[in-house]
């Protein structure tokens, strides 16, 4: 996955490529709030730098919160026990954080006369300087220091600037925006499944995405369970996802939007009751309904433009992917639409939207969208019963 290293201008793939060619940096800093990606980067770097039997004897882990800096410096300046390189991993190093403001420290001292905050700040500064001196003085050939930290990192720190100059800095922040989040999930799934020689059907991917949301750790964990579950089979089906992961609130929301597109009022009302009984907030339900109607409206507009002469509601998904979707992808790239319409949607989502939009006229969808906007305003400005408002909306949409 080609995530940019925030300060060295290199992607993780490029960094790994350098290591494979024997160009190992003396120091790596991996930081950010996307824990899964940070851990994945750490594991990949270690696996490449230390391969074979040398790993057991030449890999050292240290706690960056509590470890004495002298021991860290001693470890990185000591040659490896056996040839093949040495890696010292210091997790959650505390030296990258900003120092507390004087006002905050004063408040703590007033609350607790035994507080050592001022002393801690001074000691941390001295410890950070000792580590900077060790790095700039040069490590023994083959030695490599890997530091990890969370997102609360101060890039003005001398230690950070030193590592940026002599080593590699990789930052992994949470991906923002639904389109980028979905792309990240697809990339993660493809990389993992390719390693295992497995594939995921479009329906299975969407079901898995729905159940795990955009939590990469949960998503990867679910993939591992699925690989174990299917055994020698090469393809993960939607039924496998349902069997392994189980039902979630997101499944009920999906059932609701499916009932709407099918114009099945009875199913929609029963699913609404189930969601409200589970404690799902009425505004979240309204948001999901609005997203579905907006998608259908975008699809209807696209179809009215005359650009989809090759599409037929009777065609299967494989034919759609091969014949129709390339035209849609080209249109999206030409118009550069990033407004939550068709852009960023999985091909299978677009396929279903095209089929389902045939049950609605353009005028109906515009009217429904207006009613949803009115309902949102009513929820926020009046005391009307949310359940009754949602029930009325569902009935009107399904009529």
C-alpha cells in the first residue's frame, strides 16, 4: 500500500523496496493514530531487516514510556551478537510530545505538592539530547533503531528533526472521507488475500465492510477469520461473511435501505422498529435513508443523460463489470465528481443502484429527497415523534 511517509516523502512501499536492496536506514520513526497501519509497517520493516535465525538473537524490544535512555543508547551502540544486523524497537517513545504549559503545571502543583512535572520536563529534554547525540554520532554497522509514537507528536523537537535528516519518518493518520476509507479497505483486502491466494466476491466485500465499518483492525481480523473458515476454498462468499461475523446494527440498516429500494413497506417498517429497539438514533437512520435516495437520484440523472445505452436491468454483475462499468469509471474521472454520488462507490453498489432506480421516476426521487430534508429540519426544530415521522417517510417512499 503506497502511503506517503509524512516527512521523508517516501511511501512505505518505497521504504521497503530500499531495504530489499540493502539500503537500511540507521533509524526509523513510525507514528500516527492509525494503529493497524503503523503496526503493519513496523512488522514489515523488522521482517525485512532481520530475516532468518538472526532475528531471535538480534531483535530487542523496549518500552519508550519507562525505559532508561542510557539503556536505549547502550543497546543501539552495542554491535549485534551474531552477524546479520541488529534491530532495537522502542515503542511509544515519550520524547516527541510537547512539554506541558506553565499554567497547567502550576495547577498540578497546587493540586499535588509532590508533583514532579517540572523535573520530568527537564529530564526528558536531557534524555532526548542523549538519544540525538547517539544517533548523530553514528551507530555500529548493521544496527537499526525503530521508534514508534502516537499522533501527539511535536515536529519541532530536535529528535524529530534529527531522525528526519538521517533516517526515515513514516506517519500514519486516520484516513478521512468515505471514498478514501473504502479505497483503503479494498487495498488492505487485496494485499492480504493475494498473500493467501484467496479472493473475495463483491457481495462478500460489501457485507464485510458493512459489519466492520472503516475500522482497519476489525476488518483485517475478520479477514483472518474468514480465511481460516473457508479452508481450502479459494473464494470467500457473502454467506461465509454472514456465518463468521454475525449480524450487526449495520446489517439492519442495510435491510432497511434494501426494503426501500424494493418498495417493500412492510419489511421497511419492521426493520425500522428493530433498529429503534436496538437504540439506533433516529438521525442516523434518516442519514442512511437520505444517502440511499441520493445515490438513486444520482444514478437516475446519469441514466437520463443517455450515457448508459449499454446497460440493461437484466444483465448480471459480471457483464456489467466488463461492459458498462468502464464507461461509468471514465465519466467519473472526466467530470472529477467527488460529491458523494457515484464517485467512490463500489462497482457492485452502482450495479444495484442502476437496477433499483428503475422502480422510481426522477420526479419521485426529487420529491422524496425534499421530504427527507424537511424531516431533518423537523427532527432538529420540533418536538414531533421521530418514530412516526420515519414511518410516514418509509410509507411514502414505498408507495
